[in-house]
C-alpha cells in the first residue's frame, strides 16, 4: 500500500476548455493499471471542447449541475450524486451551467498502446452550449 503525493491543482488548457477550469489528478495509473481520475472544477459557464475517449469516460457529479452535450444536440443535466457514462469514441462535451460552479470526478482508462486516450476536437458553440436541456435518463 502506498499513499500518493498529491500534485498541485492545475489550470485546464484554454485549447480544450472555455472559461476557467481547474483539475486535481487523483489517479494516473501506473502499468499494469490504466485507470485515470481527475477531480475537475468548472466556474459558471465553463465547459470542455468537443472530445472523445478511446475507452469511454465516466463522470460523477459532486457539486452543482453538470451539462453533458452530445452530437445530436441533446444537453443532459446531471445532479450531485449522479453518474453518467460516455461510451468509447462518443463525441461529447461537459461543463457547468451559466450561473453555478460545478465539480465532477472524471474517470477514464488509458489505451495500453500508442493510441491517444482522449482526442480533443473543436470548441463548443454558444448555440450548442445553450441547447434545450433534458433530465431523461
């Protein structure tokens, strides 16, 4: 057993995010583990760019309301205590509502080869971010 020395909180890169976002690396698995986990904090209105994960991603909302957008224009709301899974290679974005901070635990796996874990795409438009929200599961 080993206690992991925490890394400093990191400001998320502007190329991948709109608005102010910070993350703490919880786990960056060492072989044979491929587990990755970050605690991510979004300021009001902040969100990721479009992206996809080769092996999928799981988001667990800790605080605030998370918005998760899909290419078909659906914007899901996820509330504290709710967990959302994004299948492998599904293009999506996620972030905070315009008026509240949001914090989620983001979990995904490395690929185990030279393929990228995450592929970052274009920024989300204001129209996409402001799409009609749904709570259906």
